[in-house]
């Protein structure tokens, strides 16, 4: 059977193959074909291949094929852990992988240092220190009035009210002169008192005592009360409205003055001027008094103080003001229109008797009415003038 052969006679023994060989069929044996990572230890038994090491480096070899092995080629940042297995290179703090599995010191820029592994982090200095070079740090030197706020940053010292910086970053109580008080921190300003208060001592202020008619202007200064028109000082610095009697109004400040209304106006209530209401035939000549209207000749009162030209009927004329009388015309004259009169022109056979009245002329024997009135022996030459009658032959007067 396979694996056995006749040694002599009918006795058969197990076939003893040399190392690297095993029985294939019958008594024939072939070279042992081990899988990768395994090699023949003895006979047909094979074990995992154990590669040798080189110098101080850990396992740097692995099986390429069969029992042959090559140097392990690890990527940067990895090295051989054991055999052909390789792990991430574990460099100590401050070092990083330079090439393959070699570690090199990490070079960080100023203000940064290696915090863990090969990563550079910003240097975190304790308060009062700043980075001098690389990862080294020195104590921060702040100027007077400044102190370290956080890390290496200097900030202005914020003293509480009533304190100022004495030295470095130490706050000391501020000593203000009289009339001054602390504004903020160590800064102090002149005391700004509210109205009616003044500085007593230091920054303490008291109520100002002022007389009637005066008022606080600002701080502890006070001025005479300046009340607006129509107001006067009632008590202390309080302004009250002035009460003027009828016919008076406020002139300036608390003083009352007599109301001066323009012509045609009168004081109605308090200091209010109102238009004067006069009855017919009366008008306002001055101030608020009503007077009888004095119209000039030929004018009469139409309504209240307004007057129109007098329109008289025929035969009448204005005598005085708005009164009119009958026109008295002389002999030979008659009223033409209104108060105008013209010379009377009588028709033939009529003569003016009185004023504008005319009568028929009655001539005596031997006379005829020529014009106007003739006397014996005379005839009218022109209008009311008459001359001697000149009779022709065979005629006598």
C-alpha cells in the first residue's frame, strides 16, 4: 500500500523519505509542496517559517514563496512588529517618522510645542508667562496699570470705583480733592451735583439753601428765577401763572400792563380785545368809545359808522350833516337837480312871480306880451331888460 514497500520477503516497511519529500503513490515519493509561510521541519511534517532578524531591527523579513523570504518593505510610519507583520511606528513625544521606520525630532515653530506624539500644538503657558523661543516661555512683564488677563495677554487693570493703580497692577484707594469724585476706576471728575445740591466736602453734597425768587442753575450755582411771560415766582423757585385783572395783560415776566387795543376794539374779558359793536349813527372815533357819526355836508349815515353821499330829492339841499332842507332859489332861478338850481326860462306870456313859480303876464291896453313883463312905452330887449318902444309912422304907444 501507499507509504509502504517490501523490505525483504513478504515483509513490507513504511517508506522512509528524505526531508522535503513524501510518498505520492506506492513507493514513489515527491518533493513536499508546502504552502506559503510553511517549510518542512522533518520528513513530511512542515512548520511555519521563522525568518531570521537583522542587526537590532525587529523582524524585517517575510516569506516570499515557499521557504524563501525577503526583507519586509513597510510603508512610512510603519515598522515590522514580528516576522512579516508590521505596526505603526510609535515614536516618543517630540519625535515623528522621517522615513520608513526611523524616528526624527519634531521641529515646531515658535509658540508651538509637541504635546503628544508628533503633533505640534500651540504652547499653553500658564497665566503670567509667554512663549520666548520654540516651546520655552518667560514671565510676562506688563507696564504699570496693566496686568495679565489670560495666558500672555496684558490688559488694563480694572480697579473698582474708588481705587486707582498704585504700582504695577495693584489697586489702591483713590484720594480725590474736594469738589471731585470718582467717575470710573481711578479717574475722577468734578462733582456733578443734581439741581439744588452743592458740594459740602469731598464728594459729599448737600441741598442748596436759596432765597425766594432764586433757582439752581447748575450744580450748586443758583440764579434769579427767570419765569416765562405770564408766570411769576410764587414760593421758592416755583413759577406760577400771573393773574391780571380785567383790562390788563402780561407785558413781560410777572408784570401786568393795561391792555392797549387798537381803534375799534375794546377789552372784553381779561386781556382779550374784541371788536366794538356801536349802534347806528355811532362809530368808534378812538379806543373803544362810540361817538355819534359826524358826516360831512352832503353825506349821511347809512349803517353804523359807514356813511354815504346824501341823495336829496328835487327841490331840497343838504343843510348840515345828513339833514336837508328845501332849496331857496332867488327870483328868476329854479332847482334843476338835487340842490343845483338854474335860471328860470318862462314861456311867452309868462313871468316869474316868486322863486321858481311863474304866472301869466297880463299886459295893459296897447301892450302885447313880447317877453317877460313890459312897462308902458317900453319893450323887452333881452330877457328881463326892456327898452323904449319905437313905433312906426301912423302908430303911437
